[in-house]
């Protein structure tokens, strides 16, 4: 029984081989037709081109151009972070749309506004960005389109637009930080100068009040004909020279001390009081006598003589940020950007046409052979 089944199988296999061999002409014809059809489809189908650009972090040697600004704490990026900032601008939709229009990848000529927007949206949807964890700071940009030259020009334009926009933003941010530092110093200087002025005005008021008060005390001393101060002498003394002298009686001394305050300042004598009045009137500057004034003046002078802000401004003016055409804020090669055809692929079409022709030809040959065998039976 088993031998019979094996024999049937061998017979069926031989029959299939025989039918295929008998229909070899059909298979060849179908194969040729499939190849011709595949070639026609390959020639008719629209081409799709792809451009890939690699954006890498700036080299440390190139970052040296911004090292002075970075040390001045006004440059917002480190060398390894610049490419990420560059990528943020490159992925901006409005920038890509601008690059598409400038490069001619999308043309408005002959298109309505709706058609132009649809074409632009289709173009931008073909743009993709990717990065990998094993290469931090590296971004890959891929763009597909049906115009080989336009796609390559678009990528170059997008990179240049992103570089120019990023440079302008950096220039603005550094300038803003410098201006903020300058404004902060101006505010602090104004505050210090205000405090200095207030202390001087307060000292002048005190001087004026003091002179008026001393004049009154001198008049009182003259009314007592008190030219010198009252002195405390040893017990038993009652008067000496032109000065009033108190005895050493403790109760008398205590009474004198309790009365020797501002209201009794005249007891110093009009000669000393008038001398103080003269000194105060002749005093041109009260600065040495104003507590804390020198510290305020020192702080104000340090701000006025600080050349850091002006130096950083000069660094920015001489920086390559002002000339983005000669500055690359990330590594990329616009000259090496070339479009590669990714569809349709000739090998795929050739192999597919051959396989399809063989399969279809074989099926037709088998069906024809089976039909012919049935008729003979």
C-alpha cells in the first residue's frame, strides 16, 4: 500500500515536471512579458531621491572663538550643547518652509494657495530627524523628494538658514545678557550714589543745626562770662585762673555731672565753643566724618572703573557671531550633500519581474497541461 502511494507521488511529480517542460515556451513568453512590463513600470514610475545630512557638535578648537564670552558668563551654551541648539532651529517648521521656498523645492508658480500649502505640507512631511544614544549631540536629517537637485539644494538651504537664525539668536542673547549686566551695574551705582548723596545732605543739615546750636551755647557762656570749661579739682580747691573750680565734695561733683549735658554745654566756655563753630564753618568736606561713607564710595568707584562689561561688548563686536556666513555653529558638510535614488530600485524590479514571470508562466503551463491531459482521458 505504501509503495503504491509513493509511486503515485513520483508519478504526480513527474507529471508536473513534464507539464512544465512541455509549457517551457509559455513560461519563457510570460517571463519576457513580465520583464518588459517591469521595465516599463520602472521607467514610468516617479523617482524618489533621498538626502541625508549629519549634524555633529562643534570642535573644541572652533569653540575657542567663543571661549572669552563663555568665561564672561554671557555665552549660553557649552561646546557640546551647541549642536542641540542648532537642531532645535533646524527642526522648526517655519524655517524649513522658508528653506523650501528659497531653494525652489516648492514653487508657487501655477499653483493656487491651497495647492501650494498642500505641496509644502507634503514636502515637510518627508523631512525626518533622528539621533542615537550612543552618539550624543549628533542629529541625522533625512529628506525625500522627486526632484534630485531640488532635494539636495533644500537640505543645504535649510542648514544655512538654521545656522544664520541660530547665530542671530545667540548674538541677541549674548547682547541681552551684556545689557542686563550693564543695567544691573547702573542701577547699583545709582543706588550707591543716592545713598552717598543722602548721607552728605544729612551731614550738611546736621552741620547747620550744630552751628546754630553752638552759637546759642556760646551766647549763654558769654552771659556767664565763662571763657573756659568748669574743672573738677581736688578737695579744698574753690577757684583757679579764669575757670570755675568745684571742690571735691562728692555731692557737688555728682550734681555737676548730672547737669553737664547738651543743655549745659555752655559750661565748656565760649572760647572752645566759638572755636568749634569756626572749624565747622571752615570745613569744606564732611566726608571724613560720615560713618560708612568711604565704603559706599569704594563700591561706587569699583563699578565706575569696572571695564568688564565694555570688554565683553568689544568681544561680541569682534565675534564671528556677527558674520554667520563664515561661522558654523555645528559640524555639517553642505558641499558633500548629494541625493541618492531610493525608489524605484532596479534590482528589486528586475528580480520581482523575473520571479513574477516564472510563477505566472509556470501556473499557466500547469493549467494548460492539466487541461490537455483531461481532454485525452
